């Protein structure tokens, strides 16, 4: 498990309106992005199709309360020399029902 920590994200779910806050972003992810991502709204660092793709995936996890897995090109940085990215979003609910956080892992 310790080897995976640099690849983890913790994303807080805020409602009214539905938004996503980057509570914690692992060092491997920040290295890939080329910037500090911890703290701040997901929408602040993305735009256009990148934003809509990430946002739609996060909304789907919140609404379905089901994990989401994806493998392919990164939606965050297309220009990186990684063949592909694999990511998993896991819904978490403090009350056991309402998704209020998403635990994510991204492996490049």
C-alpha cells in the first residue's frame, strides 16, 4: 500500500452546485501534471473537453454510487509521453449512503 500513496487522490464532493474539491493529490500525479494540485476545485485546472470528461466521470460516481474505472490517454495532459493511464474512482460516504468523497488512484 505505501507504494500506491503517491498515486492517490482524495476528492471532496460539494453540493448545490455539485463541485469537486481536490483535498489531497499524490506526488506522482502532481509530477505528471507539472503543478501543485492539492487544494482547489477540479474545474479550476481544466477547461473544455478535459473538464467535461473529468467532471462527467465524477458526477457519474456520485449519482450511481458505483466505482468508475478507465484506461487510456490522460484527460488532464495529452502531451505527456505516457502510453496510457489507468484510473479508478471509488465512492465514499460518511453516512453510508450519500457520496461525499471520492478516493481515486491514477497509475501512469
